[in-house]
């Protein structure tokens, strides 16, 4: 059994999609990040960076104690290796998969996240920041489009690389992007969107988070952190 500490963000969706695709037994533990639940002491023991998602694997191996894993890329890799699914044993294919998984973790996710923040949540509009991040997100979409030319999936087979990238393409309109500019991404996106496991994962999200409105209190929890915030957290 996997306990999934989850909220309805792109990084959260990565893990529910994986678990649904592989038929892995799991239990969702909602962590409402708009309400500040990510700062609770029990969650911080699993995810010291106070970010979702995180998991606890209650059966990591014979005789082993439950294992906590945080960071979405690390979770995807851990679960892929545990289940033997969605990552190839072929060393070339595996390397391709990991390159694009880390490309998403280090590039597409952070840049798209900043685009969304400065375009929709920042208390003041900063044209330079919006242009900077919209353009960089567009550049990354173009990189992905070139990668998908002549390929059904990012690593040549459906893998954790696709699962990592897909949720960050879902809000493309909010990110100031058009899929007409990236036809290979559009074809790939539409194919993944129709997968039953993906549809189940996203349907569950709408049941868990029924009020996705960001209030002023939520802004403090989501965007008002600093080094001092971390120092005040319980050990």
C-alpha cells in the first residue's frame, strides 16, 4: 500500500496518473496547500521541503520499515523501479527517459510555474517577468515539439517522462501558449488525455479540490515563505 500525500497541482497529478496507470494500490491523503496543511509536523517528517507530493511506501521490501519519499521526480523513479513499469530495462531507453524526466523537473515545471504565478497570482503585473517566463515556457514547448517529431512518446515508449511532462502542458492556455504552434506536442497531448488512467486521475482531483479559489490567506501559505518560515517549522 502506498500513502500518497497529494493536492491538485501538476506535480500531484504526476503521481496519481502513475498509480492509476500501473494499478498500484494507494490511499490519498489530501494536503490542502491553500490552507497551510503542508506545514504540519507529521507531513514535514515525510516532506521536509513542505511541498506535495510525497509518499509513504508501507512495504518497500522484506522486513523493511515504511519508507517516505518526497519530490515528484524521485517518486516517479522510485515507483517505476519498484513496480518495474513505465521505465525500460534497456540502458539506452532508460537514459532517454531519465534525461527527459529531469528536463521536466529542472526546466518545464519551474518555468511554467513562474509563468502561472506572474501571469495570474502576483499582486502586481510585472511585464518583464511575464514576458520572460511566457517566452521561456514557449521555448520549452518548442524543445518538446522537436523531440516528439516522429515519436509517439518522449522516450519512444510511454514512460514516466510522459507522465512527468503531461500535467505541465495541460494548462497551456493559462501559460500563454497555443498548441497550434507545436503540432507534435498537440498530437501527443491529445493521445495522453484520452488514456483511461489519466481521465481517472483528473476526475479524482475535481472531487478532492472543489474550491480552487486562491484567497488572501491562501496566498500567504503558497507564496509568502522565506528562510525564516523554515526556521520556525517544527523539527
